[in-house]
């Protein structure tokens, strides 16, 4: 498959941060999005719980976390405010191929879906992800292990029907790039994100210091965040924040820009309270409320 080269002259640098609309006084939870998070495996229950909790703190009206059945009691016990859906699992405690019908039933009842935190990598998960990519107009965020499974799917943009957000860190970006393109990964981060977004027709958030967001036409470089956020689970929190904003009606690009900004701001607020050395992912979640009030 041939891929177009990025049209750098068309890139628009974005500096304005999107905002959520004020909530109506007679609003109900259905007005603020129903989101599904497909996450977790044996030993990785925390990833599912962190994503679910952060989606709630980022304003989603209803959060459903679907996870392997043996992991579900742990995930559910961490946060009572999201609901859970048990999935068939393999002998290693990962989501199995038998889960696809339950997942398809669940996505039909939700406004946005996130796939990947803590799911592991397997042939069955690749099959599940391929099915999700082929769902017409599904608003889908793929992160973490979801990206590692995606990197194993040859020419996945050819069959892509979902409206996709990718949130790789630099290592995941390298794997995605080498799985699709023969030429070397560009050295400059803005060009990496813009090229991947334009050539795959997705929205990309290339994480790291100065996270870069691009949909292939617009580019945003984030200025919030600090080194204390380089801690396990921070990316799972970002996944929950972005999918919650998708569910509240923001476009994929705006949800991703606001998501990385708020996530970084919450990390800065948390660092003010506990310091960068002691900062952990749950501190970021607890600071989300103040971050939204400051925005």
C-alpha cells in the first residue's frame, strides 16, 4: 500500500484550548456521554480502574469498564461509580476471541470507546481490534497495549472505518511507524505526529514532554505537565480523560487537545501538593476537578 506524504504547508498550529459547554440545569447523565473502556488483564486490573476513574472525573455521565471476568471483581472494588461488564478470557487472564460479541453489544450502547490499557498482546486481541476498526463511524481511542496489537496488523488503515484516536508514547510510535512505512521515522516530533495522522486519517497524540496532537491538518503542542508524570498509570488516566471528552460531544481533535492539556494541568496541580518525586497516577485523577475549574 502507498501512503501520501504529509502536506506541511497545510499545517495549522493551534494554541487555543477547547472548552466544554456549560451544563444545563435540567441535564441528566445521558447528556454527558456514555463511554466504554475495554481494558485490563490478570495482573493489570489497575490500568482498567485508572482509566474508568479518570473518565468519571473528566465528566462522563456513564462509564462502563469491560474486562476479563476473573479481573472484574478487583476492578469493580476500586471504584463503585462505574459499571462493569465481564468478558471471556484465555488461560493467561487476557480477553479472548470469544468476547467479541459481548464487546459489539456493548459498543452499540455507548458514544465513545477506549481500547488497550493493560489488555496485553495476543492473536485474539488483534482479532478483537480488527473488528473494532471495521465498525462504521465508531469513535475509538486506542492506547497502550492496544497500540502494540495494532502495530501487528498489516495495512490496517485500508480497512479502517472507525473514527480513530491514537495516543502513542515514543516507543509505540516507532512500532506503529515501522509496521506501516518503509522510510525512517522523521526525527522531529511534530512531523512524526502530523505524518502518521495524515497518512492514516486519524488523530494522533504523541505523548512525552510537549505532547503533540495532530489530525493531519492541525497541530497542537502541549505546554502543561511535568517530569513527575512519568509514572505508571499516567497514560491510563489520559485515556480516560480523552474518551470522556469524546463522549461529551467534542470532536476527536478537540477532545484530544483538551484532554492532554487538562491531564498535564492536573499533573502540575498534583505536583504542587505532593512534589514531582512522590506523584502517582491517582494524584492526577484527584487533581482533575481543580484542573477543569482553572481552564
